């Protein structure tokens, strides 16, 4: 288990100027927001860092850690829509082809993949069907084996759905009249968001103000509910052992959506993966303990580049 106390404090921002390096563009296919960073690394390998967000968020959720990943290549965080995986039935190859074609438009492979929550499921789909495009992958708080079963039995949907709806309502109010970037909540807005985050993070009171703002202002609940319904229809490819590329799995010990009871099934699905459990962390480890996450990503991608 990671000893979080040895890293930057809970909810801290690694680079206070991160929002100044975050840029937003439109996807050439559907016009959806694509976030990237102008930060430049010290001349790392010519690969792309592709960040895949989870249910109810957009690509900007990765904003606070994006500059720290620039040493591994150009960093891109597109905004995913559930339509990218619909109308293809249970054909995983067709699912992957549709998703990969869309991603290539904004981020050329080979990829260093980072997937948070549902984004980790998408990363797993890409790895298992197109490992030739992936140099390495880090799955953060991802619904790996076990969670889809709970979604199918509605054990997770009600809780997550209510919280997402509350966050979307807050986001609608707090975004009114604000510039797109950077955006910081104030006063009672910030207090309300911290209350809403109680169902997702270990201690929302200790999160940096910029982190709180990023979590709420990037929420997209309409798509979030569609993704939850989609998860119940996805084929269970996660049970197939996979070790074709380096994989690191980061879990929070207090994650209400991805419980540690799934660890054995995760290891069976990714037998060669490095599994890191972060103490005092909920479902948004990348916002709660960004230094721990960046360290895990750096270790995985450094190892994959050495292959």
C-alpha cells in the first residue's frame, strides 16, 4: 500500500500554474472539447500521452497533473462520449475500431494510456484489441472485474447516479458567466461542491480550491448516466488474462465504487500488472494524491520506454 504521507499533501496541486498551460480545442470529427497542455518535457520519447476520463467528467479532470506528464510526450485529454461505444453490439473489435479511429484524430499512436474509472475500461478495450498502439497503460480507480456485475444488479447505479445529478446541478449554476479556463469557485459555491464530493473522495475539506473547481466544472452528468447504462451492456472481456504491455493499476483504499474486494479478480485479469493501493483515497486518487499518481505513471512509462 502506498504511504501517501511521504508525498505531496492530500489534495495539493503539483504545479500552481497548471491552468495557464491547459488549452482547449475542438475535436475535428464531432467538435467535442479536447484538452492539452503547452508544458514541454525535457525531451522524452516521441510518444503521445492519451488520457481517458471517467463517467460524468470531461478531459479537463486531468488538468492538474497534465504538465507533470509532458516528459513522456504530447499530453492530450479528449472528451469521450458514450456514443463511441454504442451501436456495435458485443463485437469488441468493432468497438475498438470506432474508438481508436476517433482518438487517432487528436492523438497519434503509439500511446501511453492513462484511464480513470470508465476511461480505464476503454483503455482495457484498446489494449486487448490493438496492443500494437499502446506502449504502456495506467488504470486509475477503474471498474475492472466485479464492478460491471454490480452495475448490472443496480448495486452501484443508484448511488453514483444521484451523486452525479447533484454535481451536474451544481456545475450548471457555478459555470454561469464564468470564463472557460481557469475557473475557480468561491465561497458558498465551493462549500456546496465539497459537500457533493463526500461520496467520491476521502476528505473533500482538504482539497485545494483549484482541485475542487476542476472536479465540479468538468462534470457532464447527461453523458455520465449514458455511460452507466452502457457499462451494463459491455462484454466481460476484463476476465481474460492480459500481459502484452506494461500495466499499472492504482486503487484507493476508500473508493466506494471500486472496492478492494475486487483485487484478486484484478490480478487474475492483469497477472503481470503492478497494483498500487493508495491509503486515504476515494474514487478520485488523481485529484486526492496527484504526486502518488504521477509517480506511478512515471514508473510505468519509464519501464515501457526501456523495453
